[in-house]
């Protein structure tokens, strides 16, 4: 019930063009909008190579592309039973490139393609947290120097990755597990991959 009240307060505020309720409001939500989105998003990790198809029906749907081990998908709906193959499938979006399609969770003999995962990431290339999605935006003047991310450090994904059009980098907001620092970090880009799903 509390989550429903929080959601309704945000949708009502958006419809009226008013800001989210703040701490001083009479009936403030118990969760921030960002925290709510973290709670409700469903991510799954590819644990065996499989295919993403255009339709729920495996036989009729064309192949969009193969999914590689270690990739992460965001579940948009499902799982639902695909009747012809007798497998559970989800409608999902690949975080790597934004492709949307249908993927089987496992074969009808139990071999897994997907499992829960993708909320935490390990730094594979040293980088800095930034205050904005745009990687090229300079840090605020007079503020603290950017927080450096060290090799092997773990971060929690707080928002679904978005493409920074200027740099062609896929970036998301994260929170460092070690000290709670938050900011934007690059998942991948022209220079390669910077984070690996833990």
C-alpha cells in the first residue's frame, strides 16, 4: 500500500507539472523516486548463450541477435509460457545496445539462459564519477574533485543505462558500495567496456 501511495503521488505531480513532494511537505513519500525505481526494476544476467527474438512465439519470430554470457537484460514483462516449446520467456531490453525482444529463461530440460543479476558491477577500468549523464560536462566549479573509481571496486546500478549522444558512451547513475558515493559512470563506449556485472 505504501508503494502504491508513493507512485500515485509522483504520477499526480507529473500530471500537474509540480515537483516531487519534498521533506517539508505535509504528506511526503517514504521513498525517493530513484529508490522506488531501484526496487521495481528487474534485471537478469545471461548465463548461457541464447537468442533474442522478435516475438513471443519462438517458431514464428525472427532472430534479433545472440546474447553473450555476462550480458544484462532489463525485464519489461513476463515471464510467460511459450506453448509450442513449453518454456518460460520474458520481454526484455538488452542493456548493451538497447535492443528489445523476447528471451527464454531456460530450456524445457532446465538448462538456464537467464538468472537474477545485474544490480552490482565491478570496475574493470579506472574512471571517475561525474555529476551528470553527459560525460563531457565539466565538474561544478569550487566543488570537491571527482571521486575516482578503483579497479575491482563494486558499484550498485541506480538507473538504467542511457546513451550519451555526444560521446557515444552508455552511462548510468551508480552508488559505490564502499562509501555510498553516488554519480554517473560509463558502462561501455568506443573505448571498450569499463564495468563487468558482478
